[in-house]
C-alpha cells in the first residue's frame, strides 16, 4: 500500500453553514474547528490545509451552560503596569457579538502559520444573514 498525499492544487474545498442559535458555544466551536482542520476527510494530514470553509450564523445567540453567561471572563492587557482589563461574557456579547465564537475556535486550531491560515477560512456573523449564498453552503447539524 502507498500513502496518499493530496497536492494543494487538487484539494476540493466545500462551504459549510452552522447555525449556533440555541446550541452550546463549545460544541459549535468544536464542530467548526474539525471542519476547518479537515479532520472530517479521509485524506487528512496534520501539516497541511485540508479543511473547508465554515460560516457560523447567529453567533451572538449561542448558549452557555450553568452560570457562565455572567461568570465567564475575557482578559486583555495593554502592556502597561496595571493595564489588565477584565470583561464578562455578557458584556463581551454586547460589545463584540462574534468575538466569543472566534476566540473559542481560534483556541482549538494549531498555533503558528497553519493555524492563522485556517482561521481565515471561517466567517462568523452575529445575525442570521450572510453574504455567502452563492457558495451554496452545506447545512451542518449539531
């Protein structure tokens, strides 16, 4: 048997649509990361961009279990002394509705140039309207 390596020019990329309304944030992020990485394909290799494009709609309406809606925190630092800023999930969704979903998926992708490239294949929208109807995305159920 010979190992099959797919050349980047012959990879067929599809578009997938995930509706996050009422679904748990982490489960949607896992499904998106698997598709972005290409782990749903039989010719998957860890060092190559084998994944497809993912569109996530209704990202602002994703559910969280327990008290995470008020208790989950996001941190950023300005690199100045005392520059730590803390923001809860509830405040973050109001200010940047797509950030929690992007942050969750980005954390599940590999770090470095490959992960950066894979992250550009994901489009996240707060509402249910997206400009990618021409690509005829395949609906993914979670």
